């Protein structure tokens, strides 16, 4: 299998990367800047995580095909590498079966905690 070129995208401060409830078909790797992970709390938005350069976000939906449990927006101008679902699937399929099962378990546990 050949190496796939991944696309990059610039997000400007305040720009939405994805919305809570969307089906996730990709994850993102922050190369530069900061992305805020935001959940609705009544009428207000609460920042539940700040993702910095070198960190991945949006992976849960790319793994388990469930709607996103939070929104993501750029806190400042940010550059992200877009990791499509097929690339995630290839990496998981190529990994040790124990690690792949453990990853899926962590995702289901994290999603369960986030929903309560």
C-alpha cells in the first residue's frame, strides 16, 4: 500500500472545524495553533479541552462512526493535518489486534463518560 499525502487546512481564530452532532469521517492533527473542544451547557459553550500542536482531535467519531460529542473551533490561527477515516482504519488494521481492541474500548468508555 502506497503512502498517502494528507491535506492541511488553515483555520482562522473563531472558525468552526466541526459541529457537535455531525458524523465524523476524519480526525485532525494540530501542526500550529490551538483548537478548543467545546460542548453546549444550556445556552453557553464550555471549553472542555484545548488541543495544541502535536495533538490529535476528532478521532472518536472517526473510529466508532458515532456523532461528534463536541464542537471544535480555532482559538487562534491554526494549521491542521486532515486524517481521513480510511487512513485511521488502515493504521488500526495494521496494528497489533490487542492494541486495536484496546483503542476501541477506550473510545467507547470515553464516549460513555462524555455523554453523562
